[in-house]
C-alpha cells in the first residue's frame, strides 16, 4: 500500500511488519478531461512532478493533504496517485483490498466537488452519491467527513445520516455505526438483495467496475478481467453464493435497460445491479443457515427445494424465503422445466407472491445461471417432451415407489423425459397395496425407445413373499427383469424388456386346487397422446379369479 507523507510529499510503501501507520483517505469523483476540467493526478504525474503535468488537478491533492495535517495525521492515501494503474497486478490488488484500506483509515474525506455549502444546494444532486466506487467509501470507514467544493466541512456521516439514507437507501443504522466491527456485523445481517439494491442507481465508467466496486461490501475477492463487460456481475454473484445461502440473491426483476430483459426467459442470475431496484425492501423470512444449500455447477445452480404448481401448468413457483417489507406473503420466482432436471427462470420481469397450488418435491434440480445460456438453450415444449412417458397409476391398489434416472423425472406431470437420449431405458418401480390375504409385492415397469424410435414396455416382479394365514402367494413370471433393473444393468434390462414384452402379471393364491384368485397388474398398450411424442403409460390392477370359490373372498382382496 502506497501512502503520501504529508510533510515531505513523498510516496512511501515500506512499513514495519507490513502495517502502515495511521492515515487519512480521500473519497472523490474523478474529473474527466473531456468535460473541460483538469484531469486527475496519476501515479506517473505525481512521481514526475507538477512541472511535467501542470494541467492536472493538483489543488485537490494539496487541500486533502492540508486537512490531514490539521487532523494530526502524517499520511494520506489518494487513489488516483497512490495506485500505479499501468501495473495490472497492483491494480488488481488495490481493487480487491480497497474496502479494507478504507476500513483501516483513521478518517475518510468525502469531497463533493459539485456542492456549494453557501448556496445551500441539494445534497441529493451531488454526483458523489451516484458513483459506484463511492458506495464502499461511504460505508467502510468508521469516520467519514464531508466537504463541499471549497473544502468547507459539511458534517460527518453520522450527523448527515438521515439525508444520506434518503438518497442512498443505505440503512441509517449502518451510517450511524462508529466502528469497523459494528459495520461488518450490520453488513452481514443485511440481505444480499438489499446490499445489491444500494448499487442499483449507481454508475461506473467501465461496466466491469459496477461488479468490482462491490467486492468489499460482500467480503469476496475475484480477479479483474476488463473486457468481459457485464459478465463481471455474473462472476460476482457466483462468488457471493460460495459463502451464503441467502436466497434473496435471486430476488431481482428484469431491467428494461437491456435487450435481454424483455425476454420471456432468463437465467437465475441478474445481469446488473439495476435489476435489484425493487418496489419495496426485501426481507428474509429465514435466518442465515436455515435456507436450503445450493451451489454452482456446470449444469447450473444445483438446489433441492419443493416447487409449487401454478395456474399456468408449464411454470412452477420456487420460494425465495423472503417478503416485501411487512407483507406476509412469500415472494418467489417462476421456473420452466427444460428436461434433464433443468429449469430456466420464466417471466423475469416480476417476483411472484406464493400462488395457490400443489407442492411437489422433484428432488435435486438445476437452474440455468446465465441469461445468454438460457436464451440459446431454451427448448420448445415439443422438444422438452419429445418421446416422454407420462405415467398414471391405479392408486387404490398400487403405490409408486421410485423411478430410475430421477434427473429426468418431472414430478408435477409424472413424466419421464428422454430428450437427448434416443435409445433411453428407464424403470418405474411400484408395489401392490397390502390386503387381508396378500402382502405387498414389488413390481417394475421397464420402458424405453427402440432403435427405430418405437416405444416399448415390460413388467417384472420381485421374488414372491408369503401371504397371511399361511397361504403362499405366487406369480406367473420370473424375476430376472426386476433384478436387472435394481442393479441398473441397462443393457440387460433393454434386452429382456424388448424380448419379453410382458404387459400383465398375476399375483394369486390357489387353495386346495380349487382355482386361482388374486390381483392382476397390467400396463395398457402405449398410446401417443400428443403430437410432441408423449406416450401415455397406464398401469392398472384389478382382482381376478377363475373359480367359484374366489367370490366369497372378494373382500379379502381390498387394500388395508
């Protein structure tokens, strides 16, 4: 860290044990030479001296140094001339350390160059409050003193906290904090969406800096990649998620400022801090650590949450465990299924209150992160459901147990999606319900698509169990298919299933040789129910008998 020695004017950087002495720090908005104003004094300007660059804004440097001396401080840090921006390594270190440097300063001088104390102008019109970098410069130091264009003191952050809170939306409690420890605690307690909203009305010269200027606010670090544009903000969100389970990071609304914003679908991450400019303050309903865990993967955001059906059957609602202010209704986002357990955000222009509907638990899902990826990979419903298998079950006598390939299972519609795998093989496990004379029996329905695109299905059964009252239940088929399915030997399942094509099985008793009676489980012929290629798989189960003895035991075959 380079500091200016106030008395000598030298730039020094060698500190005992690497710890700099007490110092002041300047916060200001940079003048742009194209505006007709003198440019800022750079590190090279400062080293070569005033004579080499007389047109620079040396007066700002002199006045800041003079105030530091009056405050009894020997050193001051000024970003324009204490960072050698020709060194990418030094620039990266400085930006990643900036929040810490402002936090460690004895005092921060905030120079409002467009405010005249005597003219009693409006504080809210000062551009200092709308620049990206000045957000952390407002929050990080324990002591901030404001000065007008003529370097007349306007007051401290604490004394001006009401006005500053109205302008910036930063909590007054944070502005009133008088120690770095208090500020850190209050920042940690502030929802991610709220902290990002503080930057929603701020601007930077380079689009990447709107992400880099927020590193300290979230206590994260990341390399600088100038030229990546708004992708820097995507990277920032990914870094934030590594150490937080706060779902409000997804509580944004598409900003009309970008061409992608009016798209019907987006990734789950925002493209800019602008999109956190919400109509009301977002408040979490769960304390940190009590939200579901999630992580970034190469398939998207991996998360295990329940989803709720909506009036539009194509969309599902995911809770963000937050609400607007003192509203009681929970906020969430809409997701659209894309196959292979992947979802994209639907209708990104709004946050949705919890709708009426049924909860489903699809298990682990993946939500596409990036808007660019979402737009290029979005699938039409016809593609998502191509060669899908939609299951219906006689729930009075049967109950579903599990499915193979849970990443392809779409629970809201009981559908197995096979998109992208032309020779798919899957299994649907279910069992008969217990009756007075029959225990449960585990059954598997193997199914798939043949080499010519034709669907097939075949039933298999687990090894038989003894029934109640000492009677032995029997089945009319072997168990090889079931065993292969349990062991996930998919080539063997395909071979047996396509060869046997068993569509019905009988689970029965034979008493004293007087005929058979029991349950008949079956699968109806597969029927295409839509032009998208969705096949209906209807699994039934009914009592049967081939003797006059069985009708007397009809009640014994009812589920218990």
